[in-house]
């Protein structure tokens, strides 16, 4: 996904990765490397979260699936509030996946 955005000249300023098993550790390592490189904006907020307390390359953890749901609901709420307070210009497009 990061490579696709780069090809379009886009640089994400927020990245959230959530995983719960060993196969997700590669994703956590990749996103940590990207945060140190030029794949992300220098001001990008990067959150790599593992579900459950265990050794991980993720910087953050969430206790369980219910906490993941609460996080996503909170992000959706804040995003909606910001969108209502700051509507996009008519010329801007938020659909980067066309």
C-alpha cells in the first residue's frame, strides 16, 4: 500500500497497523523501517499495535479484540467530527484509490 501511494506522489501522514500473531511481526518491522526512511512524511504518526501483551516489534499493544474495536470507534468518531468541522474543498479529492 505504501508503494502504491508513493507511485501516485502521495505520502501518508498517519499509519495504523494492528496484528495479533507472529506473521504480523514483518509488518511491524516494515512500518518501523518506513517511518525512518522516505516512504512516510517526516511528521507521520505511526502506530504499530499488537493485540495481547507479548514480545513484539510493535511499539504499542491492545489487550484484546474489544479494545481494537473501541480504538477504531474512537478514531471514526474523531475523524467524523474533524470532517464536519473542516469540509474539504470542492477541488480536493479524498479518493486516492481510483
